[in-house]
C-alpha cells in the first residue's frame, strides 16, 4: 500500500488534528539574553572628624577634650572619582552624581532617567576626578512634545553626541 | 524572550551576598583583569563594607575610619568575594594621604543588565 502511494507520485497529507498556526510566526528582535555585570564609578570621599569623640583615636579619644555628639563632624568631600576603562555611565539607579544644587529636571531612580520640562536643567557632580579628561559624551534621549530644543554646554570643546531613543 | 528585571535582581542578590570585605592599599600599578588582589595591601583596612541594593544594582561603601592608616598614601582598593578567596575588582587612583582626622569612604556602584 505505501509502496503503491510512493510509486504513484501523489502527495500524502495528514488531515488529523488542528492546523499548525505557529509555522508562520516570525520572532522579531532585538531580544536581550545576555547578563552583563558592569562595574560602575568609585567615589572616594573624605570627612574630617573635627572635635568629635572617636573611641580609640589618639587625639579625639580623650573625654574632656573631644566632644560626644560633636556637630562639627565634617560632611564628606569628594576627592576622587575613578571610572573603569575611563567610562562613566549614568544608570540612574543611585542619585550620587546628581547635582541637586543646579538640577531642576526630574531625576528618577524609579524610571531610570531624567525628564525635562521647558528650560529645566540637569547637571551632574564631578564624574571624572582622577587624572582623566573627558573626551566625549553620549546622551540618549526620548523626545516628546511638539518641539524640543536641547542645548549642551561643551565649553571644553568635547564632542557631544545626541542619540534619540533608548 | 527577554531577560527580566526580576532575574537580574536575583543575580544581583547572589553577588551581593557573596561580597565579603574591602581593602585598600598603596600599589600604583595599573589594574588588569588578571590581577588577583591588591599590589600592596594594608591589612588594617580589610573591613566589611556596608551595602545598598537598588534595582539591578549594588552600592558598596568601604569606610576607613580616622583611627586607621594615618599618614598612609592610599592609591588602590578592592572588593573581595567568597570569604576573601576571590576579588571582584581593583581600582587604582592618584594617591591620597590620609590625615589623622580623616575618614575615607570608597563608594562603588555595580550594575547588572541585559546586553
């Protein structure tokens, strides 16, 4: 029987079951399937202990000289920022590098971005503070609204790239 | 198919739990991926860091308080994993001499992301 079908050169088809509806599906990319670990910047800060009482300290560990709960314990000062491979990448996971004294745009550690309204500013703190100088900057932006104007202060003459999309 | 933030955060937690201690030193040789630790470690600075997690990221803060290393010019630092057997990173920076009234903080961010 099978040999007869073969010799007759007729097609055979399985009509049992449902039609395969997956055969024409096309998988569109890009899909990201690689887990990467990225070492970010390291900030080095120094705080001056002032007159604060520090147990075990050679000069600040003397009661009557140093003060418990001293208020002149200094706030941390950034003295170095070290970037692996000399690349700083702002992921918006932490706000350490957001200069809140200047920034008026919305820095979001929830949405991992900074969003601007008209005339708003985003400024970072020092992101290179070792021996490197900044060579170029790449900014990824999503543009919304009828018109968006972006001004980048590149007073240092660095190349600035604006890329739309994420 | 896409890597989920939930999965990346699981990887983050595995690494976070494996972070052991941090250490600073005085070595100045540029870091390479083949390094297996600091060039010239100061064992007084081998301390457990404080760690903060955010989505797909960890922030590690290594504090060297004012009673440690006065007069030492620190120029390198590392994060150790697996009870100190392995090392996650080594950074080298221009030296900073630590005064007796100085408290140092090395604050490092680590990110986990889909590529």
